[in-house]
């Protein structure tokens, strides 16, 4: 698996920081596939266990008025198939309403519960900051995912007195090592993953979400061009493809509780 830091800013060094489990959060079915499916395919190919949590059912998505009744089941089936194409079978839903997602304590508790259950090395989430260069990346639900996950990661996940009913149910506090954020502002990117070997798997996963793509050719071109642009910014060889992240070290050797 080829990981490369975009610059010296990246706190994550794949040569020394081991990853065994990853938990990915997204607002809607297909968000993960656009944002990180290449990296996820690389992780699963390396034997890393990856789980998804989709916060809404995507019930406001699609373009066909005739699909309103079955859209939730349709998008769940699309996400299940797309996940399988990049090696993921463990998918969770919070069943929030599409377009109405907020970083409420109910949502945050659901995030804390899942992180404590899975106890991942990396939590991958949408970014809480708006991207003014491409506003479409900053759907309000996307921002809500980022805010809810970031708030949950610190301090609630590692605080045994936050949401005490979780501890009472046997879900003990957990110190998460890494938070990786995707779909954020370009200026926040500090880590880039070379996904050239997994571009086909990423595109196949995106293609599965046919209910969401009125122009498949334009979508594929935009995705390819975007990955090439990230690779060029990172100084990779011409023709490479990459995905970019804002990586934060949440807990490590130098972490002091409460600071």
C-alpha cells in the first residue's frame, strides 16, 4: 500500500504508524466512494479492517420523482455493493433524515457508541470546515458529519463520564489515535495517498450509485481529473492519482489528558 505524505506537515508516517482498523463516517450513501474509496481499497488490500457509518439514509437524493418510495432501499443496496467492491462489508446507519443532519447529542452519542464498539486506529470523517472553492463539497450534512465526529472524538469518546449510559452498557472510554478528514478545504490538506493502483475500484464503486449520476461520463472525468490534480500538487509523477486528507494526531506518545 503506497502512502505518501503531501508535505512535512503530515503527522502520519505509514512506515511507523500501524493501522489495523478504520471506521469511516459519511453523510449519504456515495460520499465515502467519492472522497476516499481509493484509500479504502488500499487499506483493505493490505488486510486492514474497514467499517462504514452512513449517518442519513440518503432519502432526499436522486433525480426521479417516481423513486421516492423506494429511494432508501435503493441507495442502501447501492452502498452495500459499492462497499463490497473496495473490500468493505461492515456498514452501519444512524438513520438521520437527509438534509436535516445536525451535530446533536443524539448523533454524537451514536458516533461515540460506534467508535467505542469498533475501537479503530483511524476514524475517517468528512471535514467540518466549508470549502469555498467548491461549495458542492460542503453540503450542510457533510459539515454536520465533520462537526459531530470531531466533537465526539474529543472529549466524549475518551471521557468515561460522557454519555454514562454507554459505559454502563460496557462500552468503555477509548483514546483514538488518528482522525483523518476528507472533502475539506484544500489548504487544510496535509496528507496524500497514492491510489493509482486502486482507481478502477474507486470508479467502479462510484458507478454503482447510478441513482445519483445524471451524467456518468462527466462524473468520471471530474473524479479522474481531481485525483490527478491532487497527485500533481503533492509532487507525484505525471499520470499518478491520489486522494488528500487533513490528518490529526488525536492521541499519541506526547498527548496529555485535557491538553
